[in-house]
């Protein structure tokens, strides 16, 4: 999608939005449901992007089973990194937190990590080691290589919907610091009348099942909104028709 802008006034039978597509086509609609998701921004460490979704992972619920009982590393990026490390500790006894360029764990966090047998390695990570299409370790700035089978990285998520700016709808920073999202109420309704959002574009933590359910919920409420608009328009049209008939009788 290339862009979206307001069209008509949203009355029944009239399109409120005009949408331009990247192939040059255009379409119109009375309502919009945005489900474009987010893009993952990774740290600028050579090799990460090439291994993303293979043995460079992010979610213990999506990928934990595949790396169970293996040597797992976690690349720190912010305040949620210790929590992410503790989550992956459920899957393996061999977990290492790489401080990288983030702040070192504070006293309470360090105590938690030590109690769970999690190693903490200071120093910036400069690359990942790969042998025969398999991640084998993490290289530090001092040349040290720490053997690992998988590396966990928290990506920063950015909304894939720049076209919404034409409607005055902009992404905001999430309080977790994990990225940005489009604010919406529990039904998916945004601040712009006629625009709904569902999935990761409005919920950074949503997995596939959650996102699909949110899409169905938003679609149902969007449809109800259309029904209400059509019904109101029909009532108004009938009222005008009756008034016109009365006027004809009087004349």
C-alpha cells in the first residue's frame, strides 16, 4: 500500500477513504482495517540478520522448544533483557547473558541471574561465528569467542504503516521501549474515525493466534459500525420520504 487519505464524508453508500497501491491502482472504502504488522530492527552486529529466524531468535514461546537443552546466548539490548534471559533459562541449563552495549545487570538482577546459574559476559559483541550454516559462537571485541548454539536478540519493532500519516494517524513509542505501535481500543478502533487496527501493528506482544483473534474482533466491530451507519441512513431517508409525502398531501 502506498498511501491512504480521506475521501467522502462517510455517509452510507459513500466511500470515506481513498487508498493508493504500489502498483499504481487505487481503491476506495468506507472503513479501513490495518493489519500490516511491524518490522524487526536488529542490533548492528555482523551476521545477525543472516541468521535471524534460524538460530538467532527472540521469543521463548515461539522458538524455545527448538533450542531446548542447548547452549543459548542472550544479547542484551535494554531493561527487558534480564527478563528475556530468565524466560529462556526454562529451556536450558546453559544460558549466558552478553551485556554487549547495554547497562550491566543491577544488584537484584545479578542476584537473580546467579541464582539461576546464568553466566554474565561483559564486553561488546562484534559478530557471530557460523560454521557450515550453523551458529557456533559469539565473538567479543577482545577476540574472545564464546561457544553458543543459539543467540536470543530482542528486536526493536517499528510499525509498517507509513501510509497512515496521510490520515493523521501516527505510531507512538511503546512504554516497554520495545518499539512503536498504533494506539487502539480493545475493539481495534483507533483515534481516526473509520480506521481499525489489529495484530502486531497495535499489540507488540501478540502471537499468531492472538493477532488472528484481534483481527476477527476488529472486523466484527467494524461491520457493526457499518450496519449502524446504514441503518441510520435508512431511517433518515425514510423520515425524509414521509415528510415529503405529508407535504404533497398538504399541497
